C-alpha cells in the first residue's frame, strides 16, 4: 500500500492493502506493547480512558565511525487503542541534554509535572 496522509475509503484500503505479518504475530505484538505500556518502560505514556501500548528505546549515536557512549537518540512509540489500533505516536529526541529545569534528561513519554 502506498503511504499517504490523504483519507482513503475503506474499500480502497482493503483493495490495495497487503498483510505483511500473520494475525497471530499481530495479536502477540499488541499484547506485548500493551504489557510494556502498563508495566514496563512505556507506563508513563498511559492516558486515562485509552488502552495504550508503548515502548521506549535508546540508541547510542555513531560519531566519527564509533559509538559515542555519551550521545544518544531516545524514542517513545505509542499505539492506541490496542484492541484495534488506529493511531501511532512516535517521539524521538536527538541527543537529549541535562538542564537546570530537568537535571536528568527525561526519556520520551515521561510526564513533565
């Protein structure tokens, strides 16, 4: 299916869409994302009234051909509702830094209070 930001009729989506993973794999992945969203690193991304599945991630940047242990990409991915996902949110932060306001660089998905 060609990606688009334009609305598609359900008939068109059904006609051009191709399943790329099995329904069983999809069920398992939705379960794991939901579990991580409630009990794991994505739990700060929960929103009352929504069944959110979430995952965080951190990767060291490569600078001059080497991993830079003090430079990272941080990511937070959420999908909802997990029973039948319709929305995906991806937040990435390139090289988060400490500041006076936040003495520890906060991972994506962490609420600011």
